[in-house]
C-alpha cells in the first residue's frame, strides 16, 4: 500500500505546509524515513515536495531543513527587490505592448526571481532523488507545471522504473529526470515570476489549469492521500457582499490565484469523497470488475484567514515592494490583501504560517497517527 503526500502550495502560503509537516515529524519516531512513498508538489508545494523526497532517508531532517529555510526567508532571497529592478520590469512590460505583447529577451514578469534559483541550488540536492528511488525510500516525485503553448498541465515525474507516461484531457504525466528548472517552472506565479523554458515550450505555475490536483498521485499508484490545503477559513456572506469600489488590479489577480490554487483542489477533494461514498455501496468483486478502488483520504485544512494574517505583516516588506503593492491595491483598502498573502515572502509572516500549520495538524494528531502509522517506514 502506497501513501502519497499532495502539496498544492501557493507562493508564500507554502510555509503553512511546513508547519503541518513539522507536526507529522514530531508524531513519528525521529529516526523515521519518509512516511510518504509518493510525493506530489505544485508551485511552492513543489519546493517542499522536492526537499522531502530528496531527503527521504531522514524525514525529520528534511522537515527541519524546510523550517529553517522558511523561517529565515526574506523577499530578496526570492526575487530582486530594488526600485531599479521593479521599474525595469514594469517598463519592459509596457514596451512589450509595441511588440505584439512579446518581451525582448527574458520572459515578462513583475519580478526577477533569479535569487530563488540560487537558493534552491543551495538547499535542495535534486540529484540525490535518483539515489532515494534506487534505495526504494521513495516511489516517485511529481512536479506539475503548465505549458503556455500547449495549454496542458504536465506532471513531470521521476520514479520507479515500473512507472510510465500517461495522458488525459489537458493532463499529461511525463517521466523525466527532475532538475531545479522544474521547481522554478512550477512556482512561476503568473505575471509575477517569469516562465521557464523546458524542452520545446515555456512553463508557468502548475496550479494553472490543474483540474485534478490529486490525479498525479493516483496515476503513480497511491492508495492513500494526505492533502495539505492552503485555502484558509471561508469568508462569511456578509463579508463577501460588502463592495465599496470597483476591483483593483491586485484584487483581480488575487481572485485569479485563488481560483487556481484553491478552487480546483477543493473540488477534486469533494469529487474523491463522493467517489469513495459510491464505492462503499458495491462489493469488492464489483469494484474490481468496474476498475474502481476506494482511496483513503486525509485533508489538513487551514483554520486561519491568510488575507487577514498577511495584512499584519506587510510592513516587513522592503519599501519598494510596499510602494508597488499600494499602487496596485494589494492592501485592505484596495481589496487585494489576497494577493499580498501569496507574495509576502518575509520571515515573520512565514513563521506565523508555520505555527498555524503546526497547530492545525496537532489538533488532528490522532487522525494523522492512524493514517501514517501503517505506512512502510
């Protein structure tokens, strides 16, 4: 029986996942190897997934490394933050209007995230994945990204030799040797970070057009799924109905990101729960005949509201970032606090998210213990 860890991510919200993983690491014996045979990551979740998979021989050490990384994070470790860099990127976007919307040179984006690539090189030894697979400490690692030309969501995966390519509507599983560029592509928030060229096309954030976020884990042979969401507590109808101005740019972008990172995952979870309910009404023989297999599911959902928490930490951002976000309405007044919750890569905000994830997971400690306790470790 194979258990999969599904990490959807979503920019800075990926820090919440680290808190959940920290709780799991404390629940397990400290010397445990990775309790998840299959690890699937998207966006910042891809970075967390890669760290867990490449250090599958010591789960506690991998999670400790992630906590140290996120707890000491600053925006300048993710992207260039100077006024010159931001103005240069903005001018480049404007100039593209005179070239059919196509950039001259590097892909268009609001920020240059070269520092992120350097940080990934220092903290994730992606070449170690092959060793973990050969030692059977992990079955597969999957990283999702969107091909901007094909419009297909590609699950780049590296794993056991028995695994093969798959193709569904707008979804492809491509077996490859994973590199840091796959992590960069998966975490390239649309319009915010530049697309990454892999093989024959440019790729962006894997949450885009990801209609079935859990499908990769199932294709790779998972029987059980532990999913860590990044949606936060739902707003009340009274809060949603208060409208005092037309939507700001940040508000529009925030809702687009929410639809990519949150809606598809929640719908996929609901669909699997309905599928499991249906499977419970038929016999094992009928399940086998219909090629149906129930999948055990455990979802860790945030109790916090990411937007509200982000507003408490925007003062931690560099002055250039604060100026830019205020210009596009990424604040409470402009209604774009949701966007800020995705790009607030500052240590105090990340620490708060880690603590929230830890507390939420610990409140489900017994469920987690039962879920991972029977894993092959």
